[in-house]
């Protein structure tokens, strides 16, 4: 299990079980483990997700966006839900943007 800190300074857990689930459903992410962690810690922007989730987003080229969905349960604990690539910039309410 690895832990990184979100833009809100909340520790976010990525367990091996969760990583296995992610790559089982999104095999194109298999070699992007550290990039998923880095996207949480240093995103281009963060979008408001559904049901209290957050979407850390990072651009990896012209038509490649990595989205990591996570939840900040409390100020001292959070966890990754899933991650995936998109061909277009994700849409939604931006709640944090890198300056």
C-alpha cells in the first residue's frame, strides 16, 4: 500500500487490492502505477465527482488524460476508488487548479 497527499493535504491510500481491481478493468494503466499516485499529489486540476468523490486529472499528451477518482473520508484518511484514461479533457466543476 502506498500513501500520497491530495491537494487538500489529506493522505490518500492506494492499496494493492484496489490497484489490482483498477488494472483488471483498465489494462492500459498497468505501467502507470506511479503516475496514478503523482496525479493525486500533483494534478493539473481537480474536479468535483459524484457522491463526494474528487477527480484528480493530469494531461499526458494531446489526447491522453489520466483521471484518478478518490474520496477524502476525513482530514486524516482517504482512498483511491479507480483510475482511467480519457481521450478528451474531462468536463465538470473545477474545484482546484494548478497555478
